[in-house]
C-alpha cells in the first residue's frame, strides 16, 4: 500500500483529510468528531502491561470489555447512514472488515489480515505487528458487533510473533446498556500552530513516518512506535481498571508515563527539551513551554489535557529532574494543574 503525501510537509494526504488539529489543541477525527492523540505505543500499551504485572491479577477481560464497547460505538459512528446500511448487508460486510483493517494500519495499530469469514457466524484473522494484542482483540470484537449486530465471544492466542483471533456469534451473551464514555471537558486555549501552507497540518507532524505496510507510525527522531488512539476509549479503559482494581491505578499510570518519558529524554534531550512537543500530539496546551522552578512548584496549567495522570507524568518528566516528585489537580473543567518539585 502506498500513500500520496503532501509535497510540502510529507504527511500523507489521507491523514490530513481525516483529522483536524484544532487551534485549541484538540486533535479530532473529521468523520465522527471523536478526540484522538498521537502517543508512544509504550506509554499506553506498556502502562496496561505494567498494571497487570505489578498487581499480579488478570486484567485482559476488563481491557477487552471496555475496548470492545468503545470500538463498537466508534464503528457505529463511522459506518453510519446509507453507507452504513449498505456495509451491513451480507455481501458487503467483508468489505467493511477490510476497510477497518486498512484503517488500523493507517493509524499505527496493527498489520492484520482476514483469514476466513462467514457472515453472521464467524470471523478469523491474524495480526503480526500489533500495538497491544488484547486491546486489538477488543477493537475487532467491537467492529464485529457493530457490523453483525450481534454479540460475540473471542478466542485468541499467539504462535511465534503472530496472534490469531477467532470470533464466534454468541446469542446467549446478554444485551447491554450503552457504554458511558469519558468525554474530556473543553476549555479555551491557543496552540499557536505553525501550519503547512499546503495541507494545513501543523509542522512537526511531518516528523512521523506512516508505515502502512507494517501498520506502524514511527517517530523519525526517537525511533519510537507511535499510535493514534481515541481519547474516550483510553480514558474509559483506565476508568474501568480503577473501578475494578482500586484508586492506585491513576498513580501507577502517572509514574509509568513519567518513567517512559524520562528514558526518551535521556536519549533525545533536545527533541524533548521542553513541553512544546505536547501540542501537535493532541496532549494539551501548557501555559508555558519552559516553566521556571517557581512556576513548577506553584503549578503549570495544561489546557485541554487528554488524561490527567499521563499528562502530569510527562510534564514532570520533561520539566523536572530524574527524581522529580509531582502531583496534580483539576481546578476547573478542561484545566489541569501539575506541581513539580525537584
Ligand atoms: Zn503539508
């Protein structure tokens, strides 16, 4: 698969067409209007693995259930109207899955293939490079339940580097209430983007390389795998984990975000030298890119943060030292105050 790129900044035209970088720092899909971020795969997927390993309890079922319900709403929105009605007709449903597989590769989630499919009965697929196998099982279950209009049961496993996934319709599973999503409140903010004169995407996004053949987005400076992920889904999964496992979850997530960015800063100190990198990613708009020690102790405000613990961890990692101590609060909706000491 090849992509037509913007002649000026190199960002694929399809990415520019599908997403909007708003002046208030919110990055959103033009199609359904849902908010997203461009984040290091490790910061989110690694945090989930870290939670499971640290607490020593199985969490796959919580992750799959929350992701499945979020992905179903996403596909309900994206594949809607007359096109949606046609895509759900038996002869066209396979095409619906192929479009979703291409979409997953576009946003850096996975290199997936449909192996076998019987409409209304069964779906078998394989995935050889995937942002997080368990999250992806949730994604595929959600797409299946949206396109088939039926609940399903997943079976999945790994052979070498390849994951196999089978979904079966299960009419005995209960119908469910609509998932309550975690919408982020919005506050006025100004990102002050320098935009590409040709496609309008903020400069800086061109530093990412969209490798659709491998289903990855790569940060060309750090070599890190970047994913585009839906903010409501991410926040819903973290909320469900906190409900099931306890209130230490946000603290664990913030420390993990801090440590992951500290490692990246160690190898790329100038690239992540201040907080300005957060804006093009859709993370939120800090009041100051280079806060002073006094400002850090009093608290740096971040407007339109996508997730409080993750943003607090990255602000402390970039602005504080190796052993920085930090906490955060939300003084008003859409504004996060991060205090950093050390
Ligand atoms: Zn451009």
